[in-house]
């Protein structure tokens, strides 16, 4: 279909604009809308024609009666705005975009937090053995605790499949509320980690918070982390959260979701386009959850399941989000 092919680059912006209700927290959606407006001359005619106006409020229920299906004219798909209700129009466009996204490559980001810890050795060897890219959000304080842990960190650094990012030096000593009350001190903690571990990327994940701050995205899950995220952003750090978390008990190796349940969840996020960016799913888990044989086996099984049954590509967070 020519109409959507023409604007592949703009798909994420259009998606953000149309599906904005599902994004939690505060995002800079006006920026995304601006981008659409600036580039509207290249948008498909059917999208331009469908632009909402204040005087265009239509009773959807009544309007449903007069809907005409989109028509194919000279291989272009035309939506007749005049006869479509606002919500129906939006749904049809979103459905069309979803179909277009389904044809494109999909990216899965395996992110491991809190290393180096004893489980990091397992994660490092699985990345090599399965030949998948993984992202490690690291805590400098752990590396400084022992020679063994420092060696695990070095193994990560030496592994071309692993990219090392910043999860703060102290991990807030697990007192998150206190930590984020002092944003300057918290920011300095990230800077220390960046320097001590000699990290190559200015990419962070806040301890204890699913907060995003990069480009025109700003999503704050707990308000007290906002000032720290903003300080990092102002100093060119990107802060990434996650779309889904997988938890495994590090003593027993028992997971909160079986491999099959987790696989279906990931697939569902990809198919429904309900991740923050469509076709990009960020999975959070923790190094030490794979320290038991049982935990390790589940991680291997999950990777096998993804590699055997999907065309997903494993990616590093430095490439997030891939917008084609
Ligand atoms: Zn953590």
C-alpha cells in the first residue's frame, strides 16, 4: 500500500499521536504532534483529510450507521472522513498502522540490572553461548566489593555482545525515597559510576524507578525521581525504563511467570504495539536471578523460544528505539 509505505520514517510519530492515551505519566506529546504537523505535506492524503477539528464532534453511535468502508483507488487506501466517526476513524488508522508495523522487523532488548553480582558470570556466558546482544545496567559499588566481582565486570566489558550502562554507583543503598530527595547528590552518584567503571555510553536506568527521559520522551513513574532524571537529561544522559519485568527468586529459581507465559506476554506486547515504542520491547530482569541452575535453564529456554519461533532481533539499548 503506497500511502503508508511513503511515510515509514514517520510511523512512530504518527503512532504516538494516535495512540497517545496508553502512554503512562507525562510525555512530551505536543512535540510529537508538532512533528506530524510540520511534515504533514508528506503524510498520506487520507491522514491529512482525517485531521480532527474542534467543530467536527460527531455522535459516534449515530455516525456508525453511515460508515463507508475504506476504498482502494489506484492501489491507495482512502478513508472517507466525512462518513466516519472520529473514534472509528482513529481506530481504522491505528489498525492500518498496526498492520504496517507487523510487516517490519521487531526488536527485543534483554536488560539485566544490578551487576556485577555472582549471577553476572552466568549471564555473560549465556550471551556468548546463545550469541545474543544484552544490555547490563551496572552498579559500581558491587564491582568495588571484591576482586571476583570486578572480574565479572571485566568479562562483561570484554564481551562484544554485552553493552555496559549506568545503574548508579550506590544503587541508592536501596533507600530510594531518600536518594531521590537529593537530586544533585543522586546525579553525582551516577557521574561517579560513569567514571569509576569507565563507561562508554551515557545511558542510565534509575534504581527502583521505571523512569524514561530521552529525546522528547519523559515518563516519570514515581514523581520524586523527576528532578534526578531531568538533571541526567540536561547532562546528555539518556534514562531508560522497561516495558515488562521478569522476576525469579534467586534462592529457589522459581519465576513469577513461566517461560511460556513470559514468551506469550512479549509476543502480545509486540503484536498489540502496547510497548512504549511499537515493535521495540524492553525486558527487565536481574543478574542474580540466574545464579541457580533452575534460573539459568529458564533464561536459556526463553532465548531458545524467541529464536526458534519469532523473527525478533536482540538489540542493545544504545540503539533504542529502532524507528526504521
Ligand atoms: Zn536495580
